[in-house]
């Protein structure tokens, strides 16, 4: 969560240009994730990956992990 302020700043700066942020939580406790989103004022979608599907698909070794995708959905 230490990087959240920077990510919020970047999102605010570029969202009108089409930048989209989607947060993916690996936490199994969805209620804790919802509380964090509310507490931190996160305005982008935050989804749960408790079953680790996305973690496996994108070979995530740790968090936070960031990917930039182009308009076609390909990792840039």
C-alpha cells in the first residue's frame, strides 16, 4: 500500500486520456480488501483473486506487480 499514493496520482493525471487501473487482490478475505479500498479512497475497480487464477495466468511472484496493457489488451 506504500505505492498507492503514487498510483492514485498517476491515475488522476491520466484517466481522462484513457488510462485504466484495475487492482487485483490476492487476499482471501474479501471484507478486508473492501475495507482497505474504502480506507485508502481507491476509485478504480478492485477484484479478488483468492483462487489465484490471475496470479497463475500472469505468473505473479509477489505484490505489488504492475502490467501496462495497450488499447488492444496486450501487455506493453
